[in-house]
């Protein structure tokens, strides 16, 4: 049995086997799971509702392109995206980008955060495939690009079938340096109407602008093509935007749009 399959079955054991039939150590973990169940259910429902809204908007506005997720630990968001996109009828290609061995080291001061330790948030590639299978996804329903972004997204090392247009980018790579690599990759793939979501937009350093929020601000400052119009906040930590071509705003006085651009 593959390691990923064992982990999925173990999770199901902790969740569904009655407490009285569990090993004492497993019973203790089950009590912890119940104590945190409401929090995790709230998080799940927030993301599910966000996915429903986002894919509804993309389908209604006929925005073409793929769904690309950068940082897939646990597989929850990726499988939610699959289910909600298919429920809405937006059958976009699904792409998963992740190292599948946890976070890289904090290589820059802007990466510093007590929660982002090297190797944290690791889901193996085998387990990720098992999670997708458990969610009803077939191998042909999605593509995976394993490896650190500085290698897989850099010019000259692209996967041979990288998506040319991305309708929905979900960025959950935590670190500033990783997000910079992702935004450079997206710069030529976003289109007017694309949705860009940052899972950790409100996870910041105590004494400086850092992480995904800083990478987003620098992208908008350096990229001459787009402004980001605020869309939906999800959870306490996530924020999403609609990418809009600046050319369509040329005749509008910028002072009328204080919330649509970063200066």
C-alpha cells in the first residue's frame, strides 16, 4: 500500500471510528479533533463559499483559462476548487504547483514569519494524489508540477505544457520570495477579468510589510498592465482581487478609484 493511501486511511480512522473503539492515544487525538472541529468547519465553509462565488463570476463573465494553485498542502483548497468549478459548470483545466516537501528556507528578510519554518506544511506527492482520488478526481482531471518555484517557474525550466492563460490563481505559498516567483510567472498569463487570491494576504511581519502582501504590492507597482480591484475576503487571512487592464481605465480620473490601485 502506498504511503499516501495509508495516511488517508489513518485520517479516516481518527475521524470516523467511535471513541470507545480507539486506541487510547488515538482517543486523545480524537478529542482534540472534536475540539477544533468547529474552527476547521468554519474555515472549510468560508473557502467553499469563496470558490463558489469566484467560479460563478468567471463562468458568468466568460473568462477563459485554467485554475492554478500555488501551494497545495492538505489538498483541501484544490479539491474544493475542483468540486465547485464542476458544480458551477466551469470545467477549467486544474494545475497544482507545490514542492511537496514543505516550505523552503526563509532566504530573505521579507520572508520572516514565526509560522513559516523550513519543511513546514508538507504534503507528499503520493498523499496529494490520494486526496484528489478520494475527492473523485481522475488522473486526467488535473496536472501537477512538483518542485520549488525558483526552479519550476523560472524561464527556461517551464513544464512543457504550462497553462498559457490563467483565469483563477490561488496563491498559498506563504513566503515573500516564493510569491515573487509566482507573480513573475503570472504576469504574462493573467487576463482582464482573471481572479487572483492570496491565502495569506493578512499574514504579515510585526515590524514591516512582508510576505504575500508585499509581493502583491510590488507586482502592481512594477507591472504596467494591471490594477487589482478588491473582490472577496475569505477567512481572517485571505483576500482576492480581479485583475483589470489599466488601458480600460485611462479615461477615468484615478482619484475616483482610491481602492483599485497600489501607489
